[in-house]
C-alpha cells in the first residue's frame, strides 16, 4: 500500500453569523461578488491563509486559495497579492492561487501578464474545476500553470460508467504531458481513490481524505498522517 501524505491545504471561507449560525459560501459569495466586496474579503482570505500557515509552522506544506473572477479582474489585484506576501513574509512558493477556466480565458493577454508576474515571484497557479468551463484548451500552453484540479463532478461519478473515467483519464494524461500536477477534487470514497491510483493521479482532496476543518484540527491531521518531523512533500 502506498503511503498517503498531506502536502497542503485549500483555504475555505466560512461565515459564522451571530444569529443565523453558519452561512454556506454559496449564499454569500455571489453577494460579495455583486457588491464588489469580494475584492477586500478576498484579500483578507489570502492574508489569513498566509498567517495561519506561518503560525502553524507548516511551511513545508502549501496553502491554496480560490480567487474570484471579480477579484482577479480588479486593477489592484496584482499589487495586492505581491504586497501581502511581503507583509506576511510567506515564501511565495507556499502560496497557490486557484483560478477557474472561465477567469483565465476571459482576457488571455491580461491574464498571461498577471500570472507571469505572480509565477515569476514563485507563486503556484492552479486551474480549478477543470473540465467545467468553456473548454478552450489553448490557454493550457500559453499560461504559466502548475496544477490542474479535475472538477468533482467527474470524480463523483467515476465508478458509475465509462464516460467520466475516460474524461478523468484524458485530463490526467493531458495535464501530465504538459508538465502539470494533477489534483482530483471531491474524492469521497475509497473506490474513487483506487481508480485514481490506477490512473496515476498523485494528488487528491475531498471528504474521503478530510472534510474542511479548522486550523487546529488540520495540524492534528498533519501530525497523524505525516508524522511530526516530516511535513514536506
Ligand atoms: Mn478550489
């Protein structure tokens, strides 16, 4: 049996409302985008993710953060991210920014310029929910990408028939040939994980590995799975 290790975490935003309790992101993120508040909240999320990682002294791991299209298209985005990396003194290589296909193909030239700068600083760039956006594959070769995250909808039905397996297999092969790391999203069962292993997918996330947890629980999980001394990949 291959040894499984934690190599990083994805920062997820939750809102605990004093009266209404836990509000799901699907209920408030669209509102943040509509009002433009996502620009400030998004910055706070990246900053908080950097802080949590420094405080946890888990620098061998990486932290990935979802970037909204509204946030990415804001004129100050690049300056915002580069400044906060310096202010929080997080090594840029520990930070991974997740963008969906629709964001990166919206304005390919402007996107390439921003991503080249961030990538040049050492940040990692991931394509999130791969396979669900407008499927222009041209951006895959023209942008400085590091990671393809295969959308959970393909993983969910991986065991049901041949269609999804074919898409996942082709995505893995395409990504690997382009020199990208492949992450399967939304892995919920051992059966899915076993198929992904057969298909040579090296990285996975989802409830089968861990549900979203607060920082302290995450640290316990890292110690349990990776051991105390060895936290790097
Ligand atoms: Mn994501």
